[in-house]
C-alpha cells in the first residue's frame, strides 16, 4: 500500500518552507504527498512581503476532496495564519477522523516575519492541541504558547513540555535549534511523562529556511509509513540534521537559504 501524508499549511513562493518544503520532504521519504493550502505568501530567502489567507470555505472544500478520496496515513499542520482557519482545519480533521496529526505551530519565519495573528495562539491551544498526536514547537514558539520566557536550560525545557502537556497536548517535541552550544537537543515528552532527547552537532550555516517545516513533515512521513512515534522522531532528527549539514551545497537566494531536502539522493548522483 502506498503511504500517503497530507500537509495543511501555507505556500512559500521561494520553495524553501511551507507546502513546498513539506512535499519535498515527503518525496525524500518515499511517501506520496497531498496538500491543502490555507495561505499564500509572497516571500523569498530575505523575508516575507505579503500573506493572503485562503477563504475558509475553500479550505474546507480542499480538505473534503482529499480525505474523501485518499487514504491519508498522517497529517502535518503548519502555518494557519488566522483563528478562523485554525477552527476550519480542526473541524475538518474531526469530520474525517484524521490520524497521526503532527502540529507545527508556525508563528515566525526565519527572516523574523510574523506568520500567525497574535489572537490565533489561543485558538491553536483550544482547537488543535486536543487533536494532535504530536506538537513540535521550537523554543520561541513554546514560550509564546505558554505566554512565558524562552527556556534557556534543560530543566526549563522539561518544565515547559509539562506545561504544554497540561494544556492538552498528547505528546510534545520542543526543538532546540534556537538554543546555544555545540549540541542541538530536541526534547520529546511522551504521553504519561516519559522523556527522550535527540541530539545532533550544531551546524554553522545561515541556510536554515524551512527547518521546522521539514522536521515536522519528516515525522509525519515516518508515521504514515507505520513507525512508532519515538522512532519516527529519531529518524526525522537524523534526516533534518543531514539536510542542514548539506544546505551550503545548494546555495539559493541572498538571505536564509533552504536546507537540502534531497541530500541523500543528490549525493548519490
């Protein structure tokens, strides 16, 4: 059976993040990718110059079309832009009994542009936390979801993972890419409180556009293929670390370039 994953997110016109990064990541994992586009952005590696939200009714139409025909094994949720779109997506996921939902609460682009209305943060907690199999905030996003300071120690990351779980998140992965030190450490808090850390050497590069999108879609791809959650996260961490390490091999644009989604395949050829 063909493994199928669905991305529900915004389009990145420069191709490094959002829907485009998700579909590249699915393909790199040999998973068929489908998409529901909830927002259009005018952006490149230097920044975001415009955001156009897709009408909620058309988002619903897209979701219905995909779920009524395809056997969706996992769903990755990225940029949703507004509270209305968050509620629309949540209703569609419930209506179609979606499984293996990976929620990446995208708020700020690598360039610093805000991608989520401030009032929509509460809507994420209320409508999407209860549905998600896993949420994957980075350090600033975890702090924003909790209206707290950014965690700077392992202990504070552990505490924020517990607080996010208390808000209804079944499993929490707090990504450490925005941290400091030689090691980039991601904390996975599983339902029930068990913890596992995934570490990788930090790579010095400015080409990290789409890193969060890519990691969360890699996890979704692995879940669609039938892997257990911790294993899916571990494989995804290995994939994104290699994609970042190879990013400078494919220089794109004049700002924060993308990671190398096809590092494994291009190196082979």
